[in-house]
């Protein structure tokens, strides 16, 4: 009987080693949530660089797109127009080359992320 108890006591740490949850937790890799694009950090500078002076008062005589509210309200129109090719009716930026795909993707991702301001 003593031999059986000693054998069980010696075997218990081995059995418990495989049942431990700390090893599972240690093996998990932390998954980072992707950074969401915002108007202030990502879109505003693109709007200033590509939409002014035409859409930025006081020089702009077109639909104003100089603030967050205007950009969010008109995002579908903005996306539609910047994805057109030069020469097509409604193409923007008017009389300029087409925006790079990476710039267009920023606008698309911003909309996908929920049109965050900050």
C-alpha cells in the first residue's frame, strides 16, 4: 500500500504538468487590433492636398469639403468621383492626374472603419 501511495505521489506532478493551463496561456500570441483610420490623422491632409482650393472656402466656388462634417456627408460622392478615370464626366480632381490607388484606398478604408473623426 505504501508503494502504491509513493508511486501515485511521484506520478501526480507528471500528470498535472500536462493539465496545466499556464502553458496554454503562455503559447498564445497577442493579436493586435488594426489601427482605424480617422479624418484628423489620415484624411484631412489628403483633402487639403488634393481638393483645395476648389473645395476650400473662401477661394473655392465648388461644394465645400473643408471639414469633417462635409467630408462624411459627401463620402460616397467623393469615392465615386476619385475612382473615375481622367476624361470621364465627374472625374476628380478636375484638371489633374488621377489620385494614386494608395490615396484612394485611404478614403475607402476610412469609410469602412466607420468615418471616425479622431
